[in-house]
């Protein structure tokens, strides 16, 4: 619903998940990513399986699939996952 409100096509949305509550979300977005430590049904619903939560799986998926367009223009954000909080560092 938010993507539609913002004019972002479903195919352009990536979501990450690891629990039962994420299965529907991963099936609805254009590209679903499951954590390595996700429940089996979550992995089945995903298009890609990344590293576990403890291994910064969300950050790795974002770097691999979402930041490539920022690399092309010479400015990007590096996302790190530290104790459940997101930190952003901008590079040029």
C-alpha cells in the first residue's frame, strides 16, 4: 500500500524477513529476502537467502541489491546493523 501511495512499482520493492509474519510480505514484493536463520516457510517464500541476523544479513542484502544504483552516481549509503539498530554512513 505504501509503495502504491508513493508511486513505486511492486517490482521495485525489496523486503527482508525471518518469521511467519513475513511470508505474505515476501510474496507480495518484487524481491523477497530471507535471513539465513529464517524459518523454512520464510525461506521458501523468498527469492534470495542472505546471511543471518547476527551476520548483518539485511545490510548485506541492501548492499548487494539496492545500492547498485547509488554506486553508479558516485554517492551511496552504507548500512550497518548493530544490536538491532541501523546506522548510516555517507560516502562519496
